[in-house]
């Protein structure tokens, strides 16, 4: 019994040690996002609360906590309340398998990349549930759009993952990172990295693919009826998902926690910091895209997903596998 | 061991109850959500017996893709508010007998398959799935799926392809009189074609949008 309790406590500490930094960094990253967005458009951005406006997200969170939660009378209450919970839980649960160093990972499972992919494909449920349970036109349209969008872009993300797996020969995330010791996969698979980045934008409903919440046509999409803490949970989940996609991109293509050069000054920086730098770099790209690119039209979005990305990434699978086979580079263990 | 049992019975109970709720629930959308819960708990059971690859694929394929489309259709059909009154069916309705017959057939099929395993152990030997711990189960599935069963695997793929093409052909129709935007035309438009200077005659106007 005591062993069980011991195990339980140690695991709980580990989980808290992972979760609390993530939640804090989500708050910081929202600030960063707004700041970058403002700088591109020659505005100031949030700069009042705290030094450089760093505490802006904290102030927002406090505001959300003390606001009243309104549940529409004609909504489906259980599912309405469940939707933001599902979104946020799924966004946080996926971090369990992200490796921050050789042995710094909460659970080092065999099928890590499949787990990540499965969790990110479940993310659509929060949006569908929220949109349907609101029992209102705008949320419903937004959720239907996003369901179609996320399902379509998941397909190309899956095929891109297959590309990487062909070069690695294992589904374990640490193996994927270690396979990039000689060369990061962004070099041989550069087109796949571009497609992955754009698909990740679509998967997380970021501009230019933010059609589910296109404010010009759908008010706020699936979030229209949400208020207070429930809205904040959607928003936390969304940004945690964006961070997760950045982490996935840096593990698959940018060498994860590996330092770029195994030489003296780079060796000193611990491996988790490298992963964080890479995630931040990708996130900077995400927010720059948000600032400079106009929104896609819906049919263009679907065309891009199904008629361009899917054939391209499938063709690249054939190319990669035939190259690896011909030059006898297939990873066999 | 006790923890294992507790987890197993939790997931099994959730799976059975949600499977029941799929049929009992009055709201069709709720049924689909229960179906999703069922899929998730079954994939948890798969993971518990060490078939982590199958469990994850189950999550990705069924929960992540199939059930989303299912939900999509059910939500679009607007049958959510329809009251499900299948015990008070109209007189002469054949739904219940037909359903009973189908479920009986499925039940007997399962019994035959499981009985086959029990009374003819050599049936199991035909599979070469190795149970050694040094191979991860992704590797062991790959090693039989793409060698011994490659024909069946490709056949399954062909069936899916044919049904996909069939669905597209059935729903595809050329609509006449619909304005379509050709993206090639839009992209390849040059600056000098975009703007045109026209002399407008008095009291006549210009016809645009040819």
C-alpha cells in the first residue's frame, strides 16, 4: 500500500512539474503572440500591466475567472460544459510523451508519435461539441467548418509523419530525436517541413486558416456562446495545442532536444533549453504568419489540403522510401 | 496485479455501459458521443493487453476520423430532437424481429470463431505473430502483414478505394448554370488585362461580366 502511495505521489509531482510550466508558458506565449502581432503592424501591443506588459495574460485570466459563466437556456448543458474541458484536457495530456532530454520525459512509450497524432486528432471533438451544444447558428457553422478542416489536414500530417518514420524506423519520440544526430530531418525533407508547418497552422485553426472563428462572418465561431472561465479554457487549450504542434515540428524536423553542433559552447546549454528555443522559434513563425497573411477562402482551403498537400506528401513518401531502399539506407533493427 | 484488474474492469464497464447507451439514448447525437466513448475505452483495453499499436490506430482511425464524419452526418440530418420510441413501435413494424435475427446471427458467428480457437488449437498456429519481448508489436504486425497477408491487405485497400470512388461517382453531378472560379485563371491574370478603359455611349451603359 505504501509503495502505491509513494508511486502515486512521485508521479503526481512529475506531472505537476510538467503541467505548471506549460500553463505558465501558455500565458506568456499569448502575450508574445499579441506583442509580435502588434510590432508587425506598428502598434504597441499590450504594454501596460507589468514590465513590457508581461503580466497582461495574468490580468486577463483574473478577469475571466471573475466573470459570470452564461449557459444558454436552449443549449445541451452537459455537452456545453464538457466541450472546453475536453479541449483543454486533450491539449495538456499530449505533453506526457514529449521528450525534453535523453531521459527527461514523463512516459517514454513505444508508439509516442502515434499517441501524439491520436491526441491531436481528438482535438476536433472539443470544437464540434461546443458548436453543436450551443444550439445556435454561428457556432454550429463554425464547428462544421472546423471538423472538415481538421480532418482534411490531419491526413497530410499523417503522411508527413510516415515520411519521417521511414527515415527513423521507430515510433518512439526519443528514437526520432536520436536519429537526427547526424543531420536534422529539415535538410533532406525540407518540402515536408513546409507542408507540415502549413498543415499545423490549419490543424490549430490559426490564421490564415482560422475559418472556424472567422469574426467577419461567424462572430467567433464555436466560441460565440461561451463566456468567462469556459471561454478562457478554450483559449488555453488552443494555445497549448499550438505549442504542442511547435514541439511536434521541432521533434520531427529540427532535432528535438539536440544541440545544432556538438561542440564546446553549445554543449553547455542543457537539452530542455534547446527544445524550448526551437519551440519558440516555430511559434515566432506562427505569430508572424498570423500578422501578415490574409484569411483563406473556404474552398481554397479544401483545395490546398486535398489536391495539393495530400498528393505532394504521398509522392514524397514514394520518393523517400525508394531512395532509402535503393541506397540501402533503410533503418533495420 | 490488483491495479491492472481495477483498470480492466473500469474500462470494460465503461465500454459495456456506453455500448448500451448508444442504443438506449434518445438523442442521436448523444448516441454518437457514447459510441466514441466506447471506441476510446476499447482502445484503452487494447493498450492494456500490450497491443499499443492497435489501440493507437483504433483511436486515430475510428475516433479521429470515422466518428467525426459520423457525427458530422448525424448533426447535419437534424434528427437530434426526434424522439426515439422504438419500444412503442407502430403495429406491423418489422424493425425489432429483423434486428433480433441479425444480432443472433452475429452472436453465433462469434461463438463459432471462439469455439474454433478453443477446439482446434492449430488454427492459432497459422499466425506467425511472435510473442517475444524483443520485438515491439508494431514490428511484429508489419512482419506478417506485409509478407504472409500482403494479398488480403491489398485487397482490403482495393475494396476501400472502390467504395470511395463509388461514393464520389454516385454523388457527383454536373450542375448547370453555376458560376465557378477557376483558380488558374485568377492566378494567371495580368495587370493589363485587369483594367480596361471603355468609352461608354450615352444612355447605354456597359455590359460587364461576360
